[in-house]
C-alpha cells in the first residue's frame, strides 16, 4: 500500500513538471511539435540557453529524470503531433 502511494505521488509530481505536458499548451509559433517534450529535455540536458524562446515552455528542473516519461508520453501522442505538424485537421474541439 505504501509503495503504491509513493509511486502514485512520484508520478503525479513528475507529470506536473513533465516537458511534454508543458509543450502541449505552449502555443509558440514555429515551435517543435513532434516529440517536443523529449526534445525540450534533451535541449536542457545539453545546456540549451533559451528553452522559452525555442519551445515556448520552461524546461523541467530535472530533465534527466523527466526524459523517459516525456519520451513515453510523446510516443503515445505521436499520431496527434504528426497530424498537427502536417496540418491535418482532426476536427477535435475542447472545452465544456
């Protein structure tokens, strides 16, 4: 029980700082879309100076820890990000 709670808490904390989640709502013109969170982590690991200018989002505090989770989430979202990059309208709208 304790282990499950600790794992859930760790996952929740990781998602709040997840680069993929941050780049989903960046709305930065000409920002990368495909594997954007993974690319943001890699950029930060390699000492990139200006992630806000390039990606429209701040890099996570610990990009090395975030990289596997961002790669997994970016892979799951790959069909949608490819459609966005190619300009295909999926007819999806959000809101209540």
